[in-house]
C-alpha cells in the first residue's frame, strides 16, 4: 500500500501547494471522481471483450478439432476408395494407377473438346455449302472463318510442340476442300460464260450489257475468293522475295485453260510442231498469245482488277494490279512444264542445249524488255526462265561446259584456217593498223559469246563466262602470238640459227618485207584486240559487271567472291584494282596490259629489224670517200643551190638505202596506222642519222661540190621517208643531218638572194629547206623570211670559232635549232677549205 499512498501524497503535494489551493478542492475532488468513473467503465469493457475473445477461441479450437476429425475421416475414406479402385494396399502403386486413370480422363476431356471443335468446323463447312447457290458472299463468310481458324492454329501448333497434328491437318484439308469446291463452282459459272462468248476466239467480245455484268460478277467472285490468300502470300514473303513467284489470279487461270490445252495439243504430242530441235516454236507461240489476247485482257479484265485491289497492299505488286503481268504469270507454268522435263534429253546434245538456252534467254529478254514484266519483284526484276533452268534446276555447269567446248573448238577452227595468219586489209579502216584475219575472227567469236551470256541475271554466272571462256580465249591467243614472236627471235639470232640449223633460204624469209610481215601480224593482232578490250571496258554491260564486282569485293568479309573463286583469283584474271577503293580499273585490265606489252615489244623488234636493214644498206655509203674530190660542173655557180642541183644525181651507194626505205616503208604504210608508223620511222631515222653523222660527215672532208652531193643524197633520203609517212616527217627525223648539211654547204662568200614572191613554186620552197637561204620553215610549216643573204664560209668560220655566243648567233641566223655550237664547229672543220 506504500506505493499508492506515496502516489497520493505526490498528487496532493502537487495540487495543494498553498492555502489558496484549498479553495479549488471541490473541483479537484469532482475531477478525481469523474476519472474514477471513466476508469471503471473501461475496466468493464475490457472484461467484456476478454470474455468474448475467450469464447471465440474456444469455438475456433472446437471447429479445428471438428475439421481435423472430418479430414481424418475423408482421408480414411479416400484411402479406402483408392484401395478399392486400384486394388492395391501399397500407396506408390496406388498413386501411379490413379495418375493413369486421371490421364485417361484428361484425354477424354481433350477428345471431347476436339469433337466439339470438329463439329464447329463441320457446321461452318455445311453452312458455306448451303449458302453457295443462294448468296456468294454468305458462302464466303464461313470459309473466311475456317481460313482464319486454320491460320491461327499453325503458330499454336508450333507453340504446343505439335500436340494436335491430325486436328490441324483435318481442318486444313477441310478448309482447302471447301475452298476448292467454291472455286470450282465459281470457275464453272465463269467457264459457262466463256462458252457463251466463244472464248478463246481472236475476235471475242462482250456484246450485251447483261453479258458484261455477268462477266464482272464472275471475275469479282473469283477475286473475292482469292484475295485473302493473296494477302497472306504477300505477308509471308521471305526476305529474298526475288525467289518467291507471284500467285496466278483465279479468273486469269480460268481464261488461260483453253490456251494451255491448245499449247499442249501442239507441243506435247506427236504433232509436227513438237520438235525438240525447235524450242523457238513453243516460245514464239506464247509471245503470239500475248500479242493476240493482251488487248482483250486490258479492256475487259484490267478495270476489275483496279476496282478490287486499289487501296490495298496488293496494288503495289504489278503481278496482281497489272493484267498483262498477271497474264504472263499464268502462261509461264506451261512453259516450265514443257522445258524442265525436256532438258535431260537436250543435255546429251551440246549444240542443242546451247540452242535451247539461247532461245530461252531471248524469250526472257522479250518478256522483260518488250512486255515490261518484273515478276512482281519491283526493282530487282524478273530473273527469267533461264535463271530457273540454270540455278534452280542446276543446269549451269553443264551449259557452261558446252559453251566452253564450243568456243574453244571454234577458236581452234579459226586458228587452223589457212588464211588465219594473213593480214586483213579489207575489214578495217585504211588508216588503221591491220590485224590478222584470226584476230578479227577471234574478236567476233568473243562478241558472240558476250551476246550469249549478256541476258543472264546472275552475277556469278556472268563472271564465270567472262573468266572461263572469254579471258581464257584471250590468253590462248596471246600465248600463240607470243610463241610466234619468240619463234621469229629464235630464227633471227645467231645462236638460234645455229641451234635450229636454219637454211639460207629460210633466213631470207625472215628478212625484209617478209620478216616485217611476220612481225606486223603479231603487232596488228595485239593492237586490234587491245583496242577491242578497251572498247569493251566502256560497254554498259561490262561497266555494270565491273561495278557489281567492286561492290561485292569491297563488302566481303571473307575472301570468296564466287562459288570457287577468291578475290585474289578474280583480280589476277581481270584487274589488280578489284576490291580497292580507288575508282580505276576495268574487267580486261590484266589481259589488255598483256597485249599492250606484247605490242610494245613487237614494235621494238620491228624497229630493230628495220634499223638493221637500213644500217646494212648504209654501210657502202659510209665506205666511199668522193666528197673532197668532187668538183662543181663548169656551168654551175660557185655556191651550191637549187639551180645547180640539177647537174647532180644521187650517189649509187645511197640507192640501196632508198630502195630499202621505199620497199619496207611502203609495206609498213599499208599495214600500220599513221601514229605507230611515224613512231617507228622516227626511231629508224635517228639510227640512219647517227650512222651518216658518224661515218660520213665526221669521217670525211668535203668540198663545196661534195657538200652539194651530200645534200642531194640526203634530200633523196628525206623524200623517201616523206613519201610513206607524210610531208615533214623526214625533215623531223633527220633534222640534225639537214642542219649539218646546211653548215657544210655554206658558200665561200656571203651570197645575196632576191626576196621570194608569192609565185615561188613548191619545188623552190623545198630547195630552201636544204640551203642557208632566206626562206626557212618553222615548226608549223610556215615560211619565215630571213636576212637578205646567206652567211659566207669564212664569216661563219670566224664567228663560230670566236666564242659560244657568236656561234649561237650564227646558228640563229641560219635557222638551225638542233646543232650545238660544238657540233657546228666540228662540221665546219670538215670543209676542205678549213680542214687545214
């Protein structure tokens, strides 16, 4: 009790701290009593709640005990029943037997669901059939439901790991059968209409509005039936849609059936038109069908297609929205049925197989280009029946072998032709280098091969044709030309003649024009085919092939660019620029460069042969020494000039050289183009100029008459060159000699000469080019008026030997451009008047 008393004391001490607090004692007692009453009521409520909770707990325990007892009774009852059902007192066996029973019940439930499902499918089928002759749209409604159901079951079947294959198969077959039944019914109605209008007569028409309306109704029903299938086909197209063929439109299929019967009548039986060696018969028959009936289709079917497909995704596919494309699509199957089974018979006959492929590719080109058919593949385009034959049916390897064998046999026949190695002067322009007949025929053969594989749509097939056939033949012909050149070199060298034991008669065959003829055959053929390859590289076909090759080579992560060719293999046969980033190169770079190297090498050998002949012809000319003993005719003036040249004739020793030049240059002028001819002659002139300079001018002294004779000889030499290469070419090639003759032929004293008038003859102009006269030709062939007189020998000697500057002034006055100051001094020393 101490604790409560202490609390009371504390309470009183807190509330009664002064006498004034006694006045509030009544209110304090009232508050205490109120609090006591409140606490008492709370205690009563708590006791009541406790009593209720205790009763609820007792009730819950009683309920739990009852439930436990009930569970035990049910457990015992289940065990009893399980033992009765399973006939086993072992719990594991009982459980397994029970599970089997439950599985049977589950399968029974699933089977019941299947039956209900099949009843629904059968009800939809019956409903559609019952409405078929009453309302076409009502008949199509249940079919749409079945098609939707079948389409939805396919992914569910995949998800369920093939749980109900028979159910799916039954629904699919039922849907297909119903669809075919409706299609046959619609098609029968359409065929009845076609009989009324006498289809497929060429003059078929729809004369009455009733027939026109019936026509629209029949086609519309077939399109309504097929439209969902077309949409599904478009949606399920694979990524490479170019390999997915478009669906044939049902109304077009019905229209084509009589045409197909006609086709089979002509080309499947024993009719005369069914000839295996004439594929063009049945291919042209199909194009004739297009030409005959396309206008009718455009007038009577095209508007219906536009009405049905406008505004849908199908309108984006020309195979459905364009009736001409739809007609072609429906005609192609009968061609496939004709071509594919016949190919094994054709393949055993190489020429026939080649003919078939050529005709099929020609047909593809007509359908693709003339009729604008793209197979529904847009920018990718229709690959064609040839692609199906070569790729899908895998006949490319056999056809390539046939074409290769044919091309090589034709090449061998060209080479073995007796006139194949002769130069052909008639097949090219007169002012171009003449190739051999073999080169022209090989080029024609290769162009024919290009035309054969140009229509192919496969890049790899084009590349195989290019490398295996065209470049292969180019390489073979290059090897033949190279072997011919090597044979010539072997027979013209000392060692080769000794080893080969060649006779003198055979050696003569390799000299002069005959030797040049053999070299020009190689040169002309190499030049002709090199230019042909350069032209081919600019052809749009080869440009597109090159661009595609570059795109594939640059985008490859691996090294293989074709079935059995790597990028390196292709680059070795075509161009080293394959796969590189720069925009250079062409398909025939490597081959054209090989022919260019052969041409350049042959040109060098032609120059060697011609210079050898000229050098041998000049040797007698270099041995004579009449130059200082010759004297001017008694009637000639002191200074050599054109007026006195008439008293001179060319020396006999220069005649062999002129004869060689006339003989061999006349042949080269007829055989080579102007540019290579001038290039060759310029080199020959340099050799002749060097020989005459070293062995004539520098080895002898000259009197005025000797210098004039030399001028006459050189003038004849230049005339021989100009005769075959064009005016001015001899002067360009022998310019140093000409200028040396001008220095050598200076008169003793300065000679005055009257100014030339416009009436001066061409002969006088030509004379002035050989004299130290006032009229000298500049680089443009125009005449320049010099000083009033020629420099005299003594004046020239004094000024030339004075110093270099004075010597240059003399050379400029004489219009000499090539001679140096030292060479001018050396020439002046050869005048007999100055030699001492």
